[in-house]
């Protein structure tokens, strides 16, 4: 019997990007500036790089990105937006 799990369950990256898009919609167009004010990490070079990575991944669906870096941005922007974040499965 073949497994069809990969066809039924979206990838972790896909789920994170969907959550990012929802939180970005709540925060607004200046999400980067607001996130940088909210969390000092995003005022650093690695933090800016993480925001750039997720912005590109969200806009270019197929763009590769490290899930751990995407997760860090998602959790921070959800806190900023006041969205209680669900566990990442």
C-alpha cells in the first residue's frame, strides 16, 4: 500500500508561509518596520536577512528558505499581531 500522506498534508514550510501571510495581513504593509520595533533581533543583520528570506519565500512560493529561520519570523509576527500561535507540526 502506497502512502499518500505527502499529497494530503501540506509541508511545514507551506503551513508556516500561510501563517506568515495571515499575520502580515493583520500587521500591514510596514510589517518589517513594526517587527524591528517589536523585537530587537530584527534590527540586526541576521534579523533583516530572515525578514528578507520570508518575504521572498512568501512571494515566490517555490523559493527555498530554511524552515527554522521562517519559523522565527512567523512566531514573532504572530506575537506582534496578537495571534495566538498554534503548535507547528
